[in-house]
């Protein structure tokens, strides 16, 4: 899930994006309780227009749009063409009036002051310049618009998320390392840094609280999950058959502690981040 700014777009418009489309039902189910942390809070304020940043295949966007009904609207934005295409197809199938933009939210020229709320589930940790990105989102928000984000805390608090790479490391010494402090899954682990980013980019009333949420995925989907997503996915296609089988066997065994009957269960250690668009900095 980690990438340098130079390869991030390529990855999500290539194998990474297609893998998320393939695993969309699994991932939506796995993160359902985290979705509720966004949808319940934002829809309770009955905003007119909502922006979902890093919308992926549109799960949160569609849930918000469905909750708001005809009185509101929700727009999803994502850098990945495969994900946005899948989201649009879902909206059409479900008859949900959500819309989607294929763009980098860091630089996209949103219409100024149109969104009454901005939400994101794991979609904001990949910006190469987070202050610039959140300033851009602030310009797109109305004064006092609500910001609510869910982001990962640190890797040490989320052992499930690094199990595959830790188990595979002895067999794959060239496995791409994560980049501490750079864009990636755990880029928002430091709450003080997150607070500074938001304050510098025009957001106020900032609150950051921990949330530990149980997530569930079918055990039958586990191998597809760890071979198609995350750092391991970047090298699996390059392995010969015997090496691949050894890696899969070793990594699968490492997940045994998370198996409960037919399910995989783990705790997602996250931050729930709230803020308001500061009217004092609306012109930035």
C-alpha cells in the first residue's frame, strides 16, 4: 500500500487499483464498522453536499448519498481510474445518485466553497504534500464545513496489517520496505503531525481520538487478500512457482492467530479525526 509519489498514481491505475476492484466485496465488508464512523456522524448534520476523498470503489460515497437522500449529494474523488470506474458502475446498478471524479485531490481545481462536509476512510495518507492537499480541500469547503477522517495509527498497533511482509521477509530479502514518514498507510500515525497539517491548511476545532474497531473477513479470502494487496503484492508476480508456494504457505501460517472459525478477525487501530473549515483562513 506504500509508494513514493512518483509511483503511487501508476500503482493505483494499474495492478493495485485492479486488485481493489477484485476484492471490493471483501474490503467493504471488512471495513463496514469504520464506514459507519463516517456516515453516521456526517449524515446527522444533514449537509447539502459531501466530498469523499480517496473514495476507492465508492462504498462510503454511496452510503453517504443513500443516507442523505434527495436532499443532499455526495461526490467521490480518487486518483485511480479502475476504482472510479467501478464506483460509477456500482452507483448505476444501485440507482444511487452519487457522482465521481477521477483526480488527485491534492491539486484538483474543485469549485470553491461548495462542500458542507469532507470525509475519508483511509484515503488521505498518500498525499505527497499533505498541507497543500488539505488547503485545497479547505478551499472546496464552505465556512464551518465538517471534516471527518479515519486513518491508521502506527504499524506497531496494527500487527495484522504487517503480518504478511514480516512473515515473508526471510524468503524475500528484496521485499520493498515501507517508507517511515512518507506517503503510505501509516503516514498519519503521529497525531501531533496530523494536528499541525490540518491547522496549517485552514482547519480548526481539531479533534483526534483513537478508535479500536474489530474487522472481519472470510478466511477463504485471506490468500487473495495478502497476495493481491500490500507490499507482498508488488513481488508475487515475479516469483517462480516453488518460491511462491513457500511464501504463501509461510505467510498463511503467520495469520493463524487471527483465525476464528470461518473468519479472520483483527483490530483496526485508527484515529478518528474531526475538524471544521476555519472562516479566518477561507481565502488561502
